[in-house]
C-alpha cells in the first residue's frame, strides 16, 4: 500500500509553492533562445529504441545502462527519451526541414528519462532545455550556441560558472588517437573496471567518461585528444575561441572533456559549477557533424547543448538568486448568505475578465473561516459582502497589509479596482521616495 503514496525513486513532484521557478525558467530560456532565432520544437516523450541506439551510440552509458525501454502492446520496442537531440534530428529528417532555410535553429524544454543512481542533481526523470542548430559547419555557429547558454546564465545573474572547452576532432583524427589511447589503457588493464575493459575493445574514448574513481585516476595520465587533432579540426577550434574572445566570453580548455554521447565531433563544452556538489555540469553540448547522416539523412553538420534545469535551479538556490514570484490574489470577496454568494461570483467573474486575480468562497464557509483562508492565500485586499452592502451598492475594501479601509461602489468595481490598485501603488512609491514622482503609469506592473 505504501508504494502508491510514494513517487517512484528518482522522480519528484514540483509543488505549487515552487513551480513558479520552473515556469519562469521555462519561459525565459525560450525567450532568450528566440532572440538568437531559435524556434521551439515539440517532440514525443518516446521514440523507437533504435533511434537512440543509432543516435546516442551503442557503447554509451545511456544506451547500455540507462534507458527506459519496453515493448508496447503492438510489439514495438519503445524507449522514453534519455535526451532530446536524437528526437530533434529524427523530426528534422521526417519533416524535410533540411529543405528549409539552413541552419535550422530549434529549441525545446523536455523531460528526459534515465535509469541512473538518484543523488543530488541526478534524477531518473529530469528536465532539459536544449537547442540544436542543424546545417552549419562554421565555427561561428559553435560560438553562437555557447554564447546563448552564457546569455541565459548572465540574465539570471549566475556567477562563478566555468565554461570548459575542448575539441574531440573528427573520425579521421580520432583513428590515431584511438590507437594511442588503446596502447595506454592496455598498459593499465589490470586496474580498469569491468565496463572499461569492455570499452577498451569497442570504444576506448568512453573510458575517459567513466565515473569510477580508479578509472578516473588512470585517465589522468591518458593521452589528450587535443594533441591528436588534424589541421582542419585545429583551425576550427582556434576560430571558435576567437569568436568567443570577441564576445568576452571566458573559457578554459579542458582536454579531459569527451562528453557522454557518441555523436559528438570537434567542439565540446560544459558549463561547470563547484557549488552544487558532485554533479556540477549544468550545461553540456557540442558539435555532432555525423549524426544526421548516421540516421540516414543528408550530410548535415550540426551542434547543440542541453542544460539541466534541475541543476540550474540548485545553482540559483546556492547563489541566493530569487526568481520573481507570481502575484498573489489581489482581492478576496467574502460573501455572507446565498444572495451575496451569487453577487460575489458575478463580481469576481468580471474582475478576472479585467485581468485581476480574485477569489471568492466556493466551500460554503463561515465568514471567520473565509477570512482565515484569505489570509492563508495572501490576498492583498478583502471585501465582505452581505445583504446590507448589496442593498446600498457599496462595500468596504480592506488592505490586508495595513488594515486601511476604502469604500467602493459595487456597480463599477471591476473597472474601478484596477485604477484603485494603481493609485495605491503610486502612493506607496511616493511615500518610499518622499517626493512627487509625477504621473507614473503603473498599469504594466499589475
Ligand atoms: P553527467 O555527466 O552529469 O551524467 P551527461 O554527460 O550524461 O551528464 P548530457 O547527456 O549531456 O549529460 O545532458 C546535459 C545536461 O542534462 C547535463 O549537463 C545535466 O545538467 C543534465 N542531466 C543529465 N543527466 C541528468 C540526470 N540524471 N538528472 C538531472 N540532470 C541531468
Ligand atoms: Mg550521464
């Protein structure tokens, strides 16, 4: 029985008291990406398993250990998306977006699913904001994508986030590197974890992404890819850095970054924090020049990043950055009796149509209980409505902050209340600045 009142391990509810933060992030990332020309694309939660096997790569942790895969009732092998890029690339091909203006700039906010060991900053269901730019091999694109992530962090006022950059070359320059890597790891074979032993034969670069402490230590001495990249890849990398320099975006080259997905080529990068524990990578991305072709499409050099919004929120919290909370209920109308209840419902209906958040009793409560409720929901003003008030067409608005009472006409309340709020706000500003601030239009604030 206890099972049904407990969320599945690695999943979490986002309660109403917190959800405004997620809503804010979801909104601003899409808005900021929009300024760079990225348009939102919505993709399904699940895809054919094969898409991820091909796209993400058979030898990756994600495909080997972390996918939620099942057969549907029609016998298809289905996988809950562990990431967004493969689905975006699939949609790009399926809808012939490669025939449209290139590069296609696409972005998304999605939940992803990975069967990982839950811990701080690591969940089995988590949200990512991602962008993908398909159809450009220019280093300017790499810098632009990085600058978009940078812009989001800057907008939120986040500090002390390090941009780490590397180039992992193209399949051509990787041949030599693989040989050097294999030779190195062969010499350390007896200490590698069993998974890495397997990787040694299939894809030695994956060892560099191993999380086991012993393997990590061995990796310290491994040859670095950056010393093996070809002239073209090297020129590309230098150019990316130049573009970042003109935008004054700081970075450090970290030759250890290889990223966890097989599709990456050339530029890879991570934004890393030391303030949110071991899972410090808030954003990771890079180029994947071969992915679209791998999925059966035309040669389409592309790149992107994904930002974990959960880790982003942890970082905001760690840096004491508060996101704007939504406005509380402006007016709570407390009716006494059936007539008043009808009248109150009519008034809040009109108020809401005029864009003012307002509530009234929908639980048949006593006046005392209603006032308690109004207090709990943080109503800024309350108004008691009884037969007397209805008869006279007037009622008292009470400011819940300072107890001030103002008489208002019921007939025109919906129209007047906005003006009333503006007047109150102006007055409050006048008081706090202690001078005539003139006629300020505050309607935009409400
Ligand atoms: P890590 O090294 O932390 O496992 P990754 O290389 O698997 O990350 P990506 O697949 O590139 O990460 O995903 C991009 C971003 O998504 C990460 O930088 C992180 O912010 C977030 N992320 C990845 N996996 C999880 C998870 N299980 N829970 C929460 N956020 C995650
Ligand atoms: Mg991972």
